[in-house]
C-alpha cells in the first residue's frame, strides 16, 4: 500500500517550491532531491507519486531508516541551468535553516535535476559557502549540454566536499564519467512506474548509513 503522500510542509521558494516529508518531529537527517525538468512548472504531486509507487516507494524506504525527504521543483523547468540551480540552492539553505540537528545533508537529483544540483553545490563552493552536504548523488544524471559545459567548468566542474555517488538504471544512456564519482552502480532497466528502482534506491540508502 502506498504511504501518505501529503507533505508535512510546503515551502515557496524563489522560482520554485519544495515539499517536505519529515520522518518524525522536524528535519533531523534530511535528503534534498531535485526534480528532473519538464515544460512549465514541476508537477509535484506526480513527482511524489513516482517516488511512492506501489512497485517501490523510495519515500517509504527513507522513512524506514528515519530519513527526511525534501523534494525541490521549479516554476519553469526549461529555465537556464544557472537559474534552476538557484532554486536548488534555496532549497538547501531552507533545509539547513529548518533542520533540528547538526547532521549534514544528502543532496541529489533526478535526470537534469542531478545537473542543477551539481551546479548549485559547485557554485556554493566557489563562493566559499558552507552547504553542509556530506553526500551528493546523481540518478540517471544528465551531462551538461554544449552551451552549459563552459558555465559548469567555471564553477569547478563538480562539488569537491561531498562524497559523489552515481546510480544508473540499465535503459539509460549514461554520458557521465565514472571517474568523477567516488562510487557508482548500474542497475537493471526500469520497468516503469517508480521513478527510482528498488535496486538502486536500496543502494543509495545503504550508502547513507
């Protein structure tokens, strides 16, 4: 049975929003997850439904290990990379401000959301800002386009502070270099429905412990 998809809080962010799923009282060990992009605003309800699919619920799996989930979406998914990365940055700052512990964040993204998150963290490090992120993960992450390659390079290419993980489902054409990550896993093809497969979701959660 699917778990409760009603967020414990909803945050309005500049040019985006976040839905918060706390596993207990307040944010203790948060995981910030950036949505893939789509035309127009992120469909937050559909996104959460994909994370809480009957075939595998990443949301329930996180709750079972007392992890909080903060899902970040955009007002305009087709905005420039640097603009949507600002949405992710706002989600990171809000999460750090709301958490009731000294625990670091896990920050990841789906598809191009992994790229916006990568850009956000790398830019914060370039600005010498403490993003308090211990783990970054990419799930079927997109590589920068030709136009985006130079801006990403100017930000240092990758965040250096967090451990970097890459998860790729078998049907996805991966264009990222394994050597840029501390660990990676290629799983079976996604049969559809769940945004994150049980195989790869379980692997990601195992890396958090």
